[in-house]
C-alpha cells in the first residue's frame, strides 16, 4: 500500500471525520446522546452487529469561531470492525457517502475506520471527496512526543532503546522510519504480527540504527520507551512486559493500556499519544472523548487539509516521510491555531515529565 496526494489547493473547505464506538459501547454512544449510556453493552453489541443502522452526524466542528466540519459516527463497535471487517468496510463507505451529502470536501478516517479500509485504500477510486487516514500527522506528533520522552523521561539512558509495537502498521512504519532517519535512538525493537513485513522493515532501518524484530510482546522487556501503535479492541501491554522506570507512549484507539497498569507499576510512566492542541476547537452536539481544545492527530490532519484548502486524497495506506514532513509544514502555516503536540496527559489527566520526578500532577 502506498500514499497518494493531490496537492491542489484553494479556499478553506469543510471536512468530516469518522468515528466509531470503542470497547465500552454504552459509554461512547452516550457521547452522542446521554440517555444512550443507560442501555447495557450486550444490547448494543447485538443491535450494532445485526441492524443496518445508518451513519449519524453526531457533532459539528468549530475552530476559531467558525463551523468547519462534522463528526460522523459509524454505528459499529471496535470488536465488530475487527471481527467483521467486510461489513465494517461497507459501513465506513456509507459514512463517507454521508460526509459528501453534508457537503464535505475531505473526510478523515478515525481509529479502526482507517484499519478496515486498509488505510483508505478501498476508497481511493472516489473522485467526489478527498480521503485521508490521518496517519501522516499522527506519525509526526507521535515522533515529537517520543523525542520529548527520550529527552525528559528516560534521559538517564545513555543508549536509549525504543520498542515500537505495531511497527508494520501505517503509523508504526512511519514512526520507525522517522526515528531511524536521524538516528534519534541507539536501538530499535520492532514488534508486529506479520513476520515478512516486519523483517523487511527491520532490514531497511537496520542500516541506520541497530534493530531487532519480534512477534512477541515479551521483546519490549528491556526497552526504555515503548510506543504502542497497534489495532486491537483490548489492552495488550501488561505490567510484566516492562522494565523498571520505563515510559510508555500509547497512541492507540481503542487504547492498548489499562489504568491498572500504572496502579500495579507506579514506576512506569504512561502517556497518551497522538493528542494535539487546537485551543479554539469546539465540538457542538457530541464529543469524541477529549476536552475542548484537544484532538487526536488523525482528526487534526483532516482539519489541517480542509483549512489549508487541500483538494483530493492525501494519506492513503502507509504515509511516506515526505507526507509526514508536509503535514508539519501545514501545521506551521496554521500555528496561530495550535496544531502542535498537546501537553502530556496520562489517561486524560495532566502528567509531569522530567528528571528526577515523574508521575501524575496534582
């Protein structure tokens, strides 16, 4: 899979961003309408799986006081998307139809809506609306966050060792290449399920940084920093996988860490990955689990494209480093609106990063 970009630009346009309920169905659907949170998850599980529910425009997006987009809910849960990707893909396609009907010029694929469309590849023939998977700017933000953690949280390590879980995925491969490009780490451990692609990526970046490849989570046990970039409906990283004083950057949605991790391992720092600061951002009518002024980087990439007047597809499949650099240029051009890595949080709460103390801010 490759990335493609159409660099046509014009006046600012309108965008849509697709989301879906995550692991806790009732909790997420309550973000659309609070009474929905009263229905038990098993009822939603059956209803979302069996009923031909239509996508819903669940919120309007306002930036700098103007309405610039919509959040479109795909009525299919995280586990549904992973276990029935064909049906999930069809539902995402209908959500893109909804975005076009709303008058949007570009649509961003959030969380697993990107996964089931192969990073937007299944939508690349559409000419009526631009598509991006948001992974180029996500890679840029995760790279920025990782470098801050390497500097301020694990700076005690003379030869920092970074493990990337989900290294062969769209964001994972880009982050791996970014860290290797200017030798920002001493060692890389790449973890993924696909051994063939994993070995090829390890061989590629191994020419720049000493690199090992593995298919087991156990291989992160001596890493100073673990970056999580996997597609899963469940938490995968446990306290037994981490070395003393390790830092974890979890940029997954649904996330691959549980709050119990920091309870069981108070020596470990877990930071929410891929979160962007856009101070004037407001969602009206619903929310996506972040406070006003903050967005996931995939959402932010879609907003960047619309506000800069981009036309056509942008990031499809695995983003090239050229596309990652391009998103950084777009963010710099809109720097007065923010579009930079947010101050760190852990499970949504502010966190202090630095030497020698680190932990939850009071």
